[in-house]
């Protein structure tokens, strides 16, 4: 099992609101169910680092359901978060992300949203949320996002060796623009917090 992913820093608001954001999330929705049920462990190994993160304010919409149900709503919910943030005068400090809050049962609890330069108050099902600071494991997956499960398997294995038993709370994000590079050159950064978090 594993999370989904956000996208790189540096794209304009117009690009996020236009073709960039929808295309990226529609690509993800096509493979999310495969991530959870057919995670393919590849032969390549990953360099896993221990880092210290700074807490990041965000806005999110949370969803609960089976992977296929969540994937059907994903693009629409990320778009709504972006529009709300933009209308509220918020400054995005990065690209959309998907965080997996609970992966312990048949249904998943996920949060899809946008990182912000400063915290905003949510409204309705759009909530203020914080990506936690503190110790985290991180690695970089190079290549097709549909194979990012291999990287998550190794991150979780390392976390278990450090005494962590839960497989939730992590998120991932593109570090370059998958619309501008070949699939084999797409970079996805994974983060798994080690300290106690919500």
C-alpha cells in the first residue's frame, strides 16, 4: 500500500489551475487502486535518509472510502482546495499533495490539498491541516509514478527497523514537472514522519 503524490514547486497559479493540476491528478487516479492492491516491489534499492522537517500549513479535503471511490473524487477535490485558497488570497508554497491518514482497514482516510505560505481558515469540508515537522524518513523515486510502491515498501521496512509499526501519515510529492519530462525522469519525493502525529 502507499500514498499518492503532489507536484513540484515553481509552477504558476495559472498552470496549477489549468492543465497542469487536472492532468497530474487524473493520471494518479488511474493507478491509485493498483498501488494499494498490486504494489510491485522492484529490484532497485533506494537511498533512505533521516531528515528534520518544518511543519507546513495546508488546506485539505479529507475522504474516507475504498481506493477506487477515493480516486473518482480526487481531481475534483484538489481543484476545489486550489480555488478556495486562491479566492481567500492564500499563497501556495508548493504543489498539491496526498497524505494517507489511516491505511489500517478496508477503507482509507486520505487528505488531498495544497501547502500554504501562511495558514488559512477552512470552510465546510475544506479544512486547515498541518504536515508535521520533526523527524521523517525520505527517499526519492525516479521514474513512472505507477511504480512508486516499491519505494514506499523500502521506507516502511526502514521505519519498522526503527520500531515504528504504523503505515500511515506519509505523503509524497513530485520534485519536477511530469508534464515536462519523460516518464523515466519523473522524480517523486516520499516522506514518512517518525514522531507521533495525528
